[in-house]
C-alpha cells in the first residue's frame, strides 16, 4: 500500500522510479494480487497514469485490464476503472495545444490499440454484455469505449456487433435510459454504428428508432432544442440517407407528418441562436434526404405527395417568404422546396400559386428570380434560386408555357414585373453570372417542349429608340458575336443549342440570318487559347444541330452545303475534335453528376446538368451526320420514307384489327348473354312443365272424385224414385235440379279439355325452345373458330413487326448493294400484298360473324316471346284451376244438400204410405216398380251421356 501511495502522489524516500517501471509494477500487482482491494487500487493507479503514459499503459496493461473485465464482473468499481483506462488509451481526443504531427501520432496510436483490442471478437462481445449493467460507473464508460472503438475501426467493429446475438438491441436500450448522460452518449454511439452500413441501419430502424428519436426531439424543444436535438437529427440522417427500405418505413409509419411542427416559425425571426440554425439546417437536410433526386422515382413521388398532403410544403413556403430568416437557412429552404416540387405536378402547381407578402402581392417565383439576377445577392443563394426554378419547370409543360407566355407581346403587362421580363433583363445584363443564370433558366423553359420553342420565336425586343425591334433569337446571336465574357457566351450557346434542338423551324430562323453561319465557322476554325476551346466546342455543337435538324428549306444552307462548308473551312476531323472537347472538360464531368448546381466559385459555373445530357445525346449523331455523304443521305431518306410508309400501313392495319377485335369481343359478349338467357329460359320452362304435370295430376284426382260422387248420387236418386208416384210435383222439382247439376258437370269437363289443349301447346313450345338452345351452341362453336382465326392473324401481324425492325436495322447500317435493296423492296411489296389479302379475308369473316350474330339475336327474341306466352298460359291455367277447384267444392256442397233433401223426401213418403195403410188404403206396388224401372232407365241414359 505504501508503494501505491507513492505512485498516487505521496512522498517516498530515495530515487523515484520511471513511469514504465511504475506501470510494470502496477501490472504485476493486478495480475498477482489475490485481494480485490489491491487489484482495485492498482487499476485506479493505471487509470491515473493512462493519459500521461498512454503508450506504456496500452502496451503493458491492456491484457490485464481485459482480464479484469472477464473475472471481476461482481465489482462495479473495478470494472469502471478498467473501462476508463481502456478508453483513455484508445480514444483520440483532439487537443488544441497539439500540433498536426503530434495529433497524427496520437491517432495512429489509438488505431493501433483499437486493432489490438478488436483482434479477438470476444472482447467486443464482452463489452456489449457489460452494457447491460445498470450501474452508472460501468455503463457510461462502456458506452464511451465502444464509441471510441467504432471511430477508430468502424467496419470491423460493426461486423462483430452485427453477428453478436441481440447486439444492436442492447445498444438501442441506451435510448430508454433515464440518465441523460448515458442517453446522449448512446446517441453518439449509434451515430458511429450506423455509418455506411445498410444492414445495421435497417435493424436500428425496426427497433423503433424513429419513434424514440422523434419523441426525444419533441421533448427537447424541436428546433429550439440543444445539442441533443442535433445528435438525434444526425442519427436520423444516417438511417435514411441512401436507404430506400428505411425511407419507405419512415413514410409508411406516418413520420413525415410529425416533421411539420419543426418548421413553424413566428413573425419575429430576429436573434436566431447558432444551435437553432444548426438544428433547422439538419431538419431541412432530413426532408431533402426523403425527396432526393437520387432516390427511386416512385419513392420520391410518394414522399412528395405525403409532404403536400400533410402541409409540410406549405410550411416550407412560409419560411421561404418570411422576413428575418438567416441567409444560410433561407438558402437551404429554397433547395429543400426545390426537391419537394421537382417532377410533382401538384406540388409545382401549388408553388406557382404562392405569393410573397408584399403590396401588391407578387408570385414567389418572381421574387426569387429578382434575387437570382441581382448581383449583390450571395452566390449560394443565387444558385439555390436557379435550382428552384429548374425544379419548378422539370417535367412541367404547364409551367413552361406560363413562363414563355410572359414574354409574348399579347400577355405583357407594363404595370407589373413578370418572370419573362426578369429573365430577359438578366440575359442582357452586364453581370456575366446573371447572363449565365438567365440563359440556363430560359433553356429549362424550353426543355423537351417543341410548342414553347416555336412560341419563343415570336418574342420581339426593343433595342433602342428609332430602331425596329429584333427577335430574341437574333439578339442572342448579336451578343454572342460581340465577344463578351466566356461565361456569358457559354450560357448563350447552351440556350441556343437547347432552343433549336429538335425544332426545324427554329433552325430555319437561325440560318436565315446570313451572319450566323460565317461567325460559327470562324470561331471553330481559329486557334485560340485554352479558355476559348470550350466556346469553340459549343459553336461546333450548335452548327452540328443546324445540320442534323435541317429541313433544307433554305437553298443556301442545306445539309449538303453546310457539310461542304465545314469540310472546306474547318475540316471534318478538326470539327469532330472541337466537338469532343466539351465532354473532356473537367467542369462538364462535375455538372453531370447531380442536378443541383453546386460550384465553389462563380467563375467555375459553366455547365448545366440537363445540358450535359443533351451533349451526350447529340455528340454521336452529329459526328455521324457530318461524315455521311450525299448518296448515303439520299438512301437513308428513301429508306426512312419507305419505313414511314410501312409504319403508316402497319398502323392502319393495327387499328383495323383492333376495331375488328373489339367487334368480335362485343359479339362474343352478346352470344354469352344470349346463352345465359337461353339457359334461364330452359330452366323456367322445365319448372313450368313440372307445375303443369302437377296440375294434371290434381285434375285427374278431382275427376275421379267427381265420378264417384255422381255414382253415389245416381244410387240415391234410384231409391227415391220408388215413392215418387204419390208426390209428383216434388219429384219433378228434384229431377230439374239433378238436370242442372248434369249441365254444370258437362261444362266443367269442356273447360278441362281446353286446359289439356293448352298444356300440349306449352309442351310443343318448350321443345322448340330446346331446338333454339342447340342453335346457340352451334353459334358458340363458330365463334371459337373465329377467335382462333383472329389469334393466327395477330401472329402474322407480329411477324410483320419483326420484318419492319429488320428493315430499320438495314436502314441504319446502310445498303451497299442497290440490287439487294430493290429485291428487298419487291419482297416487302409481296408481304404487304399478302397482308392485304389476309385482311380482306378477315373482313369477310367479320361480316359473316355479324350476320350470324344478327340471326342469333332474332332467335333470342323469338325465345323471349315464347317464354312470355308460356308464362301467360301458366298464369291462365293456374287461374282456371283455382276456379275449377272452387266449382268442385260448390258442386260437392250442392250434392250434399240434395242428398239431405232426398233423405227427407224418402222419410215423408214412408210416413205417407204408413198413414195410407193405417187408413185402410191399398198401396199399388206395381206403380212403384214401374216408377223405379223408369228411374233406373233415366240414370243409365245419364251415365251413357257422361
């Protein structure tokens, strides 16, 4: 212990040991001591010496310290000392008093010790396990040590953590620690962990990192927060930048909507703190990460739509038009708005409707263009405004038309400043940067828009009093020929190339000025300095466009004459060499990398991103056009005309086939509809047949019942006739009633016969409906045959398309043999004749199909009529059946009454006989027999009639 006191600062007698000797003794004590207190004191001493004797402690004590971490897990104090010591020897803290060489030596030392530590992956795994300890003296130094390891050996440590079970999840738990120091250092650790590692970024994102980080930002005060907000934003940028999976997860989780409150600024924007500026700058950068042009178009469009719908774009435009906003925040806001509206029609339309809070209100575009053409504004701000204008016009033909319309004579308002007036003012300003920006902005208003290129030819400019106005095209060439600065001439040449590209009318207007072509040839043929070579290359590009898109409407400047002029004045090889210098320029490569114009200085602002695409597209075709001879051009034109004719014929055939296919499809649908209706009718007829059979069965049963009742009535009447001789009047009345019942029965039988006839008719109609169904089946088979014919004809059309592509290939390669070309033409004519004959056959088949469909429709109408008739017949039959049942019930009731009456009369006759016998009168039995025989004969006749 006395030894340790001497090391820790106590006075000891005798000579003092050196630092290396002291460290060696302390290491021996750590390795050999059995008491935990002795080891703890030795490690504490090593910690105190680790900054001053960094190399010695790292070289001699690292293995012992790692062993302490493995063996003394139960004592948090010694673990804390060991972790602090390791952090001191690994961390490369930058100190102001150190010079560059000393700092480099310290960095190399930290990298060396880090490599030694991570040489065994178990050491990093052990460190991750220690982070689960809640004790502050263990967890905090562990976080700092792991952060230092990631700074020195990021890739290797990331790989170890990635394969470690629950490694990333343990680190994510640091964000939930209630101690702000550990949470904040955990943010720094995750920043280092997520650098340039997409796999770890995805794991961290799916560990609910977005929710936790946005909650921390809100708790800390959003943009008004401190350094913690900055750390959270840096971590969010790491997770989202160039990671499409995390970007989609961020959007789908509705986290974009939670960004809107960050950009709410008040009316008083004075006195922004440096931290607030930093935070807001990172927030804007985070928005740009989500809508960056390097992302996939679909993901960018989806994020742009979400930002517009949640009001984030509106909030950014509010900052854009606010007063008192710092210049760097305003610049970054302009860049952010640019990428939010780039290529999104809805966002571009909204931005066009934004007005600045001025009196009178002016469109935001006009206010921004004022800053762009104002040479007193900062350079980065002017670049940002140019980028915003380019993004507003990107794939926005409506916006391009609105900008060009402000230059046309019919729409110019003398009382207000328009975007077109500002662009013309910048185009002819004395400031070369304003010239370049205005030229590029106007070129973007013409990009891929033939209509606006032709409209811009109408623009007339008043140069001075008393002189006639000149066109905008002529004024640009006049300024070009005056020999202004290189930046101005490059901008004008880019504008002219974009203007006349793919616009033969503009080429004709340009060539109509007799001075333009001699000026271009003179510029290209001269031997000028390095700075002028770029202008020569652009002049060669402009002249090449005049050749390639020349419609030969001017006799003096046809394609052939311009090529002869190049060959005589410049030379074809020299022309191609000057043209190729554009793509070899260093600034061309830089501008081609990304759409945003970012330049270190105004002098290096020469190329536009969209123009680099145009040069890449035109360089090859112009070189080929210059080297072509007149004969090759004639042959190529002939081949083009032939191909155009072929294209027109094939297009006509395709349209005709499409129409026929539509007609066939319509007929198929009609056949399918008729078939389904036929099936429904057959089902209905089957049901009606079953109902008719059921009615017939009921009718037969009723008929049998009625026959039995009539037989019973005849027997009853035979018995009653025996006593009818004494009461003739009553018997006569009874006979009349029976006769009436017989008539009613006869009438019912006639009605039943009529219903049988109706049933037979219905059966015959059903049979005819079945025959119609078989006809529909035959029509369906014929339609299937027609469908196969249409498929074969489609295959033939595809064969024709393949032959057309072969013709295109031969046209590009050129035809070296006239005989083969003529034979190829005859072959094409024969193929076209064959196609026409096939088309005629197909037309005939279509007409036949129409006739068959017409007949099928007529048969369908007949079936519908038959079905209606059958339905009405069934209804009538059901009504008649109900009436019959009612009449039968009434007949039964009347018969019952008659039987009762006969029974009463029989009783009366018997009583009268008995009275006569009692009175001594003689009753004549023969009369009774005659009467009975006569009655029996009458009933037999009635039965024969039935």
